[in-house]
C-alpha cells in the first residue's frame, strides 16, 4: 500500500491546508467590523479569499481580517425547518402555559363559587397558547434560512482562554494547525 508523504506541519502554508475549502465551495466568511461575506470561493492564497457573491460580484477578503470561516453543508428542506420550528413553538407554548398555571395556581385551587377561572377555561387557554405558538414556530421555521454551515478552524494557530466559574475557572486551549 502506497501512502503519499506529507510535508511537515511547518512546511505547508494555510492556503495549502486540506482543512480549508477548495474553489467552487460555498463559504461564509465573518470578517472584522461585523462584515459577513457569503458566496462561492473562487480562489484562495495566503493573502486573501476571493468570493463570488450571490449577485455575481467578486469580493476579495484579506486573510488577516477573516475572523471565522464556514463551509456550506447544503440546504435543509423547508418541511424539516417547519417541523423543527413547530417543535420549538410547541415547547415555548408549553413553558408559557406552565408558567401561567403556576401563577394562577392559587386562583385555580380556591373554592369560590362563580369564579371564571374554572378548569375548562384554563384548558382552552392552554390549548390556545399551544396551537398559536406551534403555528407561529412552524411558519417562522419554514421561512428561516435553510443553509447548514460547518465552521472551519480559522485562523490557524493556537489560542488560550480562561473562563471564571463557581469555585475556580476553566482553562480552554484551541489548536487549529494546517495539516
């Protein structure tokens, strides 16, 4: 079995890394200043990414201003997005209805005659909230962006971070080296 020899880590430039997308790949680049570029990668080298935006315009993004790099993994089906949105809407409605029942628990438990907050009214209210939030979630989910993005380690290099926590903290190490 023959295996091609790879040069050592330090011998490859970031532009030659197999971790980075090739020409023709749909990419999203988050650059400095909250700039986001989405389009098809035309070419890349150690100095810049050249991207053809959806409107056909070519845009050059210098690698030193690129803060995050994402590769498209395809679009999701509208039905799938609608079902996910409906699920989120249903769960949101369940939380809202549960909170309302907790707030109104004293009124519901009272033995007053003629109270309008009887079980049938509460049940209809909960059903209305669930139906409404499920429908809104489904519509928003179907209308939402349908592209799945996978983050590519960018920029290559090592980063060290610290996050304080209860009773101490967490040290995080991120290492993204070109292969």
